[in-house]
C-alpha cells in the first residue's frame, strides 16, 4: 500500500483558560467546543467528507476536575465513529483549582525521569480507559515532548505507536535521538515512531504540518510530495481549539478555511492517501531516507500573508 494519512487532532482543556480562572465547563466551551468550530464541528466535517481521524485526548485534567470532561470528549469522538488515543500534559498533576501551580511544577514530560514518565503515562492511560476509551495503542506527548526514555516507558506499557517526533520543535522539547528531518516511520526504543510531517523552508529549517502553522497550499504540496515519493504516512496535526481565536470566543476564518480545505483535499486524494486510524495500520515500511518536501519562496510568502491576517483577527478579538 502507498501513502496512508493519519489526520491527528490533539483534544484537550487548555492551560491558558485554566490559569485565567476558568472552571472546567467554561474551559471546555472555549478549548474543546470554541465558537462553533471545535470538536463537534470538526467531527461533522470529517463525516461530511467520509474521512477518518485520530483524536489524541488528554485525560490529565481529571485529576483536578474529575472524570466528566474527559468522558465527554471521549464519548463525543467515539459516537462519531472516530478514534481516541492518548495525549498527556503532565502539569495538570500539580494544578490547583485557583489556577496556580506548586513551585517546581514540571510542564514537559521529558523533564521527568523515566520512572516518573512511566507512572504518568500509566495513570493517564487508566483515566482514559475509565472515561470509556479503548485501551490506547498510540501516544502523543503534549508539546511534542518526548525523549528516548519516553519511548522506553511506552514500550514497557505496551503502547505500540508514538506520534510525537517533530523536527520543527527539536532538539527541545521534541528530543528523541532521531534526525530532526526524520519523516519516515521507524522502530525506536521498542516503539514505532511515526513523525509529524514536515516541509523544509528556504533557510533550511523545518515547518511542521500543523494547521495553524502552514497554509493549505503548503499542506497540498507536502501531501503531493508524500504520494509521489511513496512516503508510508502523511501526518498533519490539528487541535480542538485551533480554528478559533485564542480566547475561544470567535472563529478564526483563516485557520478554519485551512481545516475545511484540508478535509476537501484529503477526500479528493482518498485513492492515493486514504485516511486511517492507528488501529487500521498494517505493517508499515520502516526507516529509509525520506526527505521532507521543499517549500518554494512563493509558498512561504503566501503562508506569511495568511498568518498576518490570522494575527490581525486575533488582535481584534483581544
């Protein structure tokens, strides 16, 4: 089989709304279901185009707010026929109801020793299952923060796939001992690592396929490159809150248009790069020297114009 698309959506209560003093209901409204373009909207668009997606759900806010918000996320995704896998932001373990945290709070998973990482992942997995999700087989760390210890912990816990390696965010917090430009899936520390897809821009740097970070033209270019180069997987990233302004009160039409366009693109390319769940993956070709797509100056300039307008919308919302 040629290229598979793993459309991944990180689904979570956001820290910024917590520290602003929001309870979980308001946080949920602004970060999971913001401005009519959150989780339910994204699920409806996926259904309209006949697409599959994986929703990486962070269960750790249950330590502060109880299981209800996590169960609500899980039930919403599963009832739409989509996949739930495991996400984790560890700072929720030390969060307080008034929006403060203890001194020395650790925000990134990789800043914990391996034993603590294993304990946090196991705890998050147990909460996710308690909220109604199947036993997860795939993981993505919050902030893409994994190191080799993280993968050793995942392997010990029987989690087969990690989807955290992001060369654009390396060498910290995405800190695996893999090349930053690694785009091919690879077995590493007992886990199959499936990197976030990238493009390479004019200065030699990398830009990851996150919907708020790249234009639809760049995503189209990267997908076509993956297909023609026979990349095993194309892995774009979204978030439950990403199509809205940061306060969660207004739709961001620039980013929403990208998501809508990506769904239409993936539907049009369904024969060449069908969308899949992690549970659907058969044997993947591993390793290989697969280069990220090279973005032209025109593509980069087009994205910068779009980002300018998206930022203007944010300022007007402030």
